[in-house]
C-alpha cells in the first residue's frame, strides 16, 4: 500500500493516527491485531494516542474496505488488511495465535457440499480451532 494514496482512494483524509495505524498493519509480523494490540504497540512506541481513537480508525478502515474484522472465539474482534484474496484461518484456543491458509481441495469440497444442498456459494469463511505447537503455547489472559 502507499498509505496516503490508499487513504485518499478510500475517501479518508491522511491524518497522523490513520497513517500510523495503517503503517502498523503493513509492517507488523502479526497479521491479525485487536484494537488493544494496536493501542499497546503504539503506546510502547511512545505515540500519544487514545484507545478510542484506535477504535474509531479501525471502524473507519473497515467501512472503507481497507481492513476486515474477524470475531474468533477469543471474544474480541481482530482486524487484518484486506488483500482481496480469499483465505481461511486456524486459531489456537490456548494462546490466540491466528494463522492463514488456503487449500484448493477444501475449497472444492465446500462448493460441492453447497451444490449438493441446492446452494450456489457466494461467500464463506472457515475457521479451525485447535492448540498450536508453538512452545511455550501460553494463554494470553
């Protein structure tokens, strides 16, 4: 993304908080971040930002199509950049780690299942919940 141009194309002014949040998503190794994650990262980086501002920017980005909001079983929303490509998710129920994957065989099976039931699939999301093998896998709470 080109930050200011992307914001302008989405109909948003390139304010400092918006630029910083967008930059964080573009440069973070974590692709799925909650408002609280973003707030903590920005505060730890010495940014003067409020949690309400982070929530407002995330909502604006979601409405503009820049971000996608997910509600996994953690009870809080996480966001990811809208790259335009479909993928599914696997979520660790212990530590909350989220990984993305795409499997053409799974996609075919889902289309086939929909067709057998008389549906033409328009959209779908698949989320698998399990325990990751990351050591140590510790609860986020």
